[in-house]
């Protein structure tokens, strides 16, 4: 109190009682804030600025009066108004000029507002030297030593009453102060600006950690994180684009510098946009805007350079990757620009110890990574798939499949492209699917051979591998470097594209659909897959295990061969729908050549070192029990081919020991319901030729005799030889689709009558 009293410099002659009254007001015990230490800090700041005022006496009196009246919990406006009235009532008694009294009251009332300069200017619209000096002196408390400022801030919050309300109110006040320039005079800015801002930022960080919901600033943090990690994602997409072609097939060498340049630019933008998002300067906004402009320009250029697709030229993966990288760069620049603008509108400083901001920085990278994996990558692949596919043809209604009676005539000759053979033809519910070179699948009408539809890809120049699945409703085609595509057998429309992870899977069985994958050290995996590529279940029996499998309508029978350890080989039954293990057994010798016929799984029981089996064993798939065992005659010496034909198992072999040249073929039909021989015939047909087995049990081979091609038909009646028309290639294998027999010729596929 004595020290404060000594600061009174007699601005008004004979005013000692006034000084004592004012000092008493600042030190009274009812005050919690704005006590004598506060007034001393204001007077210290005023001493360093007073030379800038035009009426130092009025300014000093206003400094002493501005908080002379203070009610606990009261605001600055109420205190200023009460203090101004006190000055107007008291000063006339000391002979102060009315003009000066009016000036003092005006200056005191100025302190009732959080009066700081506008954020976009260092000077107010109207010069007020006395007001500027007083307001800068009042804000001098902000630039005091950190310990003194902390004590003052604590007193202000305690004075406000309820702790939660006080913290919230003080938080808003400090943010409003930081949003301005704090001081109006250049001298105050130079001497006190840095210390004041440091004190306020430290207080704001502490206040933010004490608030009940510390989420403030998450928007700006999320935008800054988006700007940073979107630029990183653009770099990754650009690097991926560098390894992909712009168009396929590549006619001439493509320039590789555009994706590399974009990757370098995106990487450079990462720290630049991070700083821009955390700043409210005009330069930051210009940098972010420039990145946005460059990204938009790049998008326009890339879109203009997209090659026009045709049957011979398609889009490469670089096109969607470059567009994706530019879109990510556009997102990064836009986020940085918005973050910079939000800092101008809301606050220049955001505390670092903030749960909302921390979660934003953690969540945004995850969101962008998911965006790349779940959105950008699938969209890029979908864009390439859609842009490079074509569907042509009249798409007529499917005709009924005829049966070949094999009388030496021809039912139809396909009018498709040349050099297409019957070996890879696949039967479906709506016709005969045939793969062609240059990424083409054609569907022929089974009744006429006319083209129903043609699906082609301009990004593939190899013949796809095709199978029929979904009970003949779909054609599953595997295109090189693209993967598996599911085509509707009736319309040719692509129904689905299998996920990229299944590209290396092999089709173990087409219908029901099973796929397999060989992984490290022979540890195979088996998958139960839907036609659209959805994985229902995975069967992974462990390391050093090879898997063979066949499936019936409701069961999968797997044959597991263990290549290390002492564990014996096994046969396991799985539920087709769920993949659940139904049974397991370990036979003495691993079965071979499994085939599904009549609802049973028929396997060959090994016969020692010979390739000829000792017996054929029928396994009930749901239980694993042996239903019957058919002993193979010991004199057979060939491949023992097993084929299903309805309820019959067709066995093709050759009689006679291995020591002599076999020139005969023996065909046996086994009734799968009983395991008994239904019929057996031996014919003088070369057993090394490829055979086609029809649904009704006929075995057909082709042979050249003289200058003609002959069809050898072995069935339950014996051997029948039919001379075929000229133009049929006997060197190519016949194919049976149902009861329709297909052969090959120079003109295409030939259906025998």
C-alpha cells in the first residue's frame, strides 16, 4: 500500500486525500482481482508510453480510476462505467477543469471494452493518442513476468465466481485478445508484444486442458492433417502411376517424367501445406491457393490427354492413378486454404494439449488410408475395367442344345473368328462359350452356332481362361494382368470383377466353385467362393501341406498330403456352405484322380509303383464312408481315365501288360448306385488318343485312316466308326458338351450331327 501510494505523482494539486481513497479501494479485502499489484503493472507500462499522449495528466488520472470501483464477479464494462462516474463525482472537488474531467471519464469508459486493434490492421480508423496509450498501459499486465501474470490470471478467474463458468468466460476473452494485435502503439508492440502473446498462449493452453470438453480446435487440426496426409497420399499415388502404362498396349515409349514430377511436387507440398494450414498469413493463403490452381490445371490437362479407346487400344492404370493423385493434391490445397481462413475468423492460436486435435491427427491418416484402399483403388480399377470393355452381338434368345447322333454329318459351323478350336469350349445354360485371342470371349448358340454375344477387352491381348459356374448361369473368365471377371452367360454383361487379392488364386473346381492358393513352404489354402468372388470360408490345414479337392452339391472332399513331419496323409470332408469340418480319416495310401459322379466322390486307390490303380473307391461325401469298391483288372496298363456320365462312371483304359504295345481300348460303365459293372466293351482303338464322353455314356475319339478323318464311338452296343466330312481336323481333340460333340476345323468350331 505504501509503495502504491508513493506512485501518486500529484497530477492534481492538493489531492493527497484522493490518492489515499483510490489506494484504499485497490487494496480493500473484498477484492479478489485488480488489486494493487495490477495497478502497479498498469502504471509501470504507462510510464514507458506516457510520452506518446497529448494529455499525460488525464491519462494518468484515467489509469488510477479505471478499476477504482470493482464488484466481485463484475465485468469490465460495469467497472468502467462505475469508475467513470466516480471520477465525475470526485474530481470537481479538487478543482479539476470540467474539460479534463470529461476526458478522464471518456478514457475510463474506453477500458470497459476488450479494445484491441482490428485483426487486419495495426491502427484504428481514428487516431486517439490518449486512448491508445491508456489501453496499451491497461494491457501491460499481459506482458509482466510469467509468474506475476499467472497469479493475475488466477485472481481474475477466482473473482468470476463459479469455476466452470469462469474458465469458459476467460477462455473466450483470451482467444479474443489473441485474435487481435494486443497493442495499438508501435512502441508498445515492440516492447511488450512478444511477452504478452507468450503469456496469453500459455494461459490458453492451460484453460483448454481444464475445460470439461477439450475439443476446441479439432476442425483446424483435422484440416491441417488432411492437407498434410492428402499430399502424402498424392505422392504415393503418383509413384504407383509411374509404374503403370498410360495406354495399353503401348505403341511407342511413353514419357515417364509426368508422374515422377507430380510425386516430387506433392512431396514438396507436404511440409509447405502443413505450415500454411497452421498460419493465417496472406502468404499462406496464396501458397494454398496456388496448389489448388496447379491441381485443377493438372486435372484439365490429364483429362484432355486421356486416350480414346477402341478394340485395339485401351486405357492403362496410369490414367486413374494420375487423376486420383491430382484430386488428392486438390484436396490437400483446399484443406490448407480453408484452415488458414478459419484461423483468421476464429483464432490465431490453438492450444497443443487438446484431445480433439490429437484425435484429429490420429484419425485423418486412417481415413485417408481407407480412402485409398476402399475408394480410390476400387474406383481406379472399376474405371479401367469399364473403359476397356466392349459387349457386341445380336444377343438373340438361346436355342435348345441338340444331341449328336454321330451319323457323319455336321449340325453347324461357327461363324466366329478363325483359329478357334473346340478344345477350350465351355458349355453353359445359354450356349457354348469360347475364348479367343486378344482378350475375347464369345457365346455361340448351341442350336445354330450363331454368335449370341462377344465380350472383348482392349487392355488384354491374350486368350482368357474360362469356366462355367453358377449352374451354367455365368462364365468366369481369367484375363492376364486383370484377374477374374464374371460374365452373365445369357447377356454377356460383366456382373462382377473379383477382388485383386484373388488374382493369383487358381480354380480348383468350377461348379460348385472352389479356388486354391499355394503359399510358402507348400502350405496350400482352399477357399469356398461365390461366383462374384466373395469368400465364404478359408481352409488352411497348416505348413507343408498340399491340397487337392472336389465338391458335390453340399460337400467338399479334400485330399491333404503332408510333406514334412510324421503326420500321415488325410482325407477330410467339409461343408460346402460353411467350410466346417465334417470328418477326417487317414487312408493307407493317398487316393488319386477324384471325380464326382452320382453324388459320390470316386477315387483311384494306388496299386503300388504302377500308375494303374488297384481299385476304384466310392466315398459318401457327407460321412466319409466307403460305399463300394470296384477292383481294377490286373491286366490293365494305361491311364485309367475316369469320367462321369449321369449315374454312370465311365472308365477308359487298355487291356494287356505294359511290356507290349497296347492297340486296344477298353471302356467300362459302372453303376454308381451299386458299384457293379453296367457294361464293358473293348475296341481296336488307339488308347493314347484323347476322348470325349457324352452325358449318355458314349466315348468318342478321332482317328485318321487314309485321307479321311473318322469318329470312333464306343458305347454299350460296341464300336461304331463314322467317316467325318472334309475340313475337320483329326489332330485336335473332340469335346463333349452334354450330348453334343464338338470338333475343330479351319473355319472354326464344328458341331457334329
